[in-house]
C-alpha cells in the first residue's frame, strides 16, 4: 500500500516496550537503522546491551514505573514521536475452562492493561506535535472476523482488546494528530512461540517499523499485516 513515509527518523524519539529480545529488539534495531533516538524498555535495563539505544526501566504492569519511564524520556529528550507497544506474554494455551485464573490475570495485565497504561502516560508527549504514532503489536489470533478456537483464550482476548484500544485511540485523538495502528507480525520465532515458527524476528519487525515511519497524513485506526490492511 502506498502511504507517505519518513525516509529518516533523525531527530525523532521512539519508545519500544519489551525491547530486550525477539520482535521488540528487532523493532528497536529497525528504528535505530532509520536514525531515531530509541528508548528500549526493559524490566531490567541491564538486559539492553547495545550502545546505539537508551535503556529505560519499564515494567508494563507497574503504573508508577511507567510514569517514571515517560518522565525520563521527557527530561532527557523532551519529545516522543513513536510508541511501539510490543511487550507481551503468552498464556498457558488451555481452553478457558482449564486455564488457571492467575494465568488469565497475568496475560491480560501484561498484554492489554499494559499498553493502555503506557499509552495513557505517553499521550501528552505524543500529542505535542501532529503525527505522533502509536503502533500496537497485536495478532491475527485476536481477530473477531473469524472463529477464535484452539485454546489460548486469554492471549486471544487480550489481542482483541489491543485492537479495540487502537480503534479507541483513533476515534478519540485522530483529530489531535495521533496516528494509532495495530499490526500482526505473523508467526515469529520468539521465546513465546519456539523454533518452529516460520518467520524471523526481523521479518516480524518489518511492518511495525514501517508503521513507525508514517507521516502525519498517513492512515490510522487500521489493522495491518505485511504492510497491507488486514481484517479486524
């Protein structure tokens, strides 16, 4: 799809949650390659070893810690142009009638409440200038246009909720210049999926990085896969 893109993100600031490994690290790598100043969110900042990005302590289940991370970015960089809500966990894959309640709570807390709270605290900076971007890493498993069977209920519902968050942000803040989009990275080899997955983290990161390059007149409020619109 032909959309207006920044060739370079020089002078722009991005925050990627869950940036220590897998898709999150690959997204951070891609944004660094486009010359963005990248804050790599991690529960333990010592896990961020690359010198071309700034480690920031960020546990998406800790509201106070989220606020502190955004305050750090504001104090150091004075702006935030891109937020990539990537941090997530997989549930224990049983059907709902077998899944322990603590697994449901942990999954929703990380995958849905987390992006909502990070976005909540980041919005003042993202709305400082037209074209702030929120990229929510979702999944085709959360699509409501097809049956959601095959277990993983907490994960599926959390990603359906992430898509709802994207639609809300577009409806509420699009008039203030915010671009919010969801993305399915595909079946990517990560700690959550294992080595049998068909895609590399770098392939999974391609569309999130592309969405992070959207100019202010690019489309928002959509669900994407492989740089093309996907069904909700």
